């Protein structure tokens, strides 16, 4: 007797097979536009930061710019657009997420966790840490973010203002955002103080009395006082952060590595100051390993090849360690157009042989009319 599958179960199976990676996402990110845009779990804080920047800049344009030359307005608009652009790119970009392998069974995961691996970087053995959550050997400098529940390459930190991890692929934009905020706040504070000073001098009062001068400034232009205090407070918080990250770039370190003192004796990834700055800000970025719009059921041939190469590179006795490390960079990520042929060949290889006529499983309607 031929086996049968109810029609509604067959249809449900087809729906599950057609789901995309972002629809089965195990992390804490949120997706929109069919997986084209990815934001972190703290995206509401990013919206608040955007509104605060917009309201402050809008108040500056409406109250201070009429008393200033047109060029001052143009520069202020440019700094605002630059700051907001860096903000949104940082908050909506893949920071360098390493695809997980959470379908691995417990026995295999325990065996991998008990097997230490390392790779040689400039004569230094760098261990590959095993992530028990994602069930992968993390690449060098990668770490697991507990806020987003993913592993991120060259993990720096989780920024609550961006609502996103800061890692290998979005660090340069985060650095641009921090420095743009400092530039915008300094510009707003100086010009607002200048306009407020001019307006305060229009009222009579004793000379050389700072408190009286501030009182006159508040009566003549309350907005200038606010636009001096708020940007000033932001500068006190963000300017040291910008200087700190500039020093990290110069030494090719991340915040996580600096806090944990990972490379206390020697940093195998660091070169000259110019090379480190070029790597952080100007080097060509590799394509993302994560493809949210790829089918979740599609064979991840490329990702398996990347993991195989990582294991080969981690074997100190293997003759192909150097070739494997080069191959890690050459393998395109799963879901990319370069892998279409490989996925097709793998799919054909995995197709089962046809069943005999008497064993064909046909969907039937369990509730015939």
C-alpha cells in the first residue's frame, strides 16, 4: 500500500523549505525590507539619538543661523548630514556576523569544545575559541555578543546608541560617526556662544560680571544658552571616546582586546601606524559571510568549505595550512552569485533516487468533500 501525506502537511513542508535566513534568525536582530535592512535589539535608542541630533541642529538653524553668514548654515547642514549618514549606516549594517551552526548535535559539539585549535599569525599561535552557543570555531579576534546573540568578526563592543555590535565591517563608519558628532557639537557650541555673546552685549549691565552676563544672555537668547550647554555636555562624553578609538586604530586593537589585555606582550595583527590606519579606514572590505535573503534550506556549500579550510589552517602539522588560510579569503559567502553553480551541483548530488511506482508518496486531501 502506497504511503500518503495529507495535502495540508505537504503545503506546510513547502512553506518551511522556502523560508529565508532572516525569517529563521536565531539572534536578537530585527529585519525589514525582506531582509535587506538589519537593526540591533536596541534600535529604539538609535532613533532617540537621531531625534536628539535633528532637534538640536534644527534649533540651531532656526535661531542662530539668521544672525550668521550663509556659509555657516551650509557647513552646519553638511556636518549634520554627515553625522546622520554615519549613524544610520553603522546601525543598519552587518557588523561582520559569523554564520552559526546551531543544528550540530550535542555529542559533536562536546567533541569540538574539547579539541583545541589555533592558527599561526606572523609567527604567533592564536587560539580559535569554540563558541558553545553558535557551535563554531570563532575566527581570530571574533567574539560572541550576548546582547545580539551572534558571533562577530573583529568584535569591538556592543554600542547601545547604535543598537548594534561594532565589528569588522562597520567599525570605520562608527569611527566616522564619533568624530562627526564631536565636530558638529564643537561647531554648534562655538557659533551659538558667539551669537549669544553679541545679543547679550546689546543690554546694559556691569562689565566683567560673568553671572550678570549669563543672565543677560539668557534673557536675550535662551536658545543660545541651551545650544551651548547641550553640545558641551556631549563633547565631554564623546570627545574622550573619539580619542580613545583613534589610539586603538593606531595600535590595531579593539576595545575588547584592550580591556582583556589580549595582546599584552605582542600584537601579531599590528603593523606600522599608517598600515593600521589604512586597515581600519581604507582597506577593501570583504563581502559579508551572512546572506539574510538566501534560502535557509539551501545547501551552504561555501560555508562548509570555509569551515573545512579553517580546520585545515588550525592544524599545525598540516602541509596545507598556508593554502587553507589563503582559501578562507577566496571562498565567497553562501548565498552569493559566485556560489550559484556550487549550490546547484550540491543540490543535484543530494537528490535521492526516484522511488518505485508502488512507493510514491502522494499528497491527498484528508477531508474529501
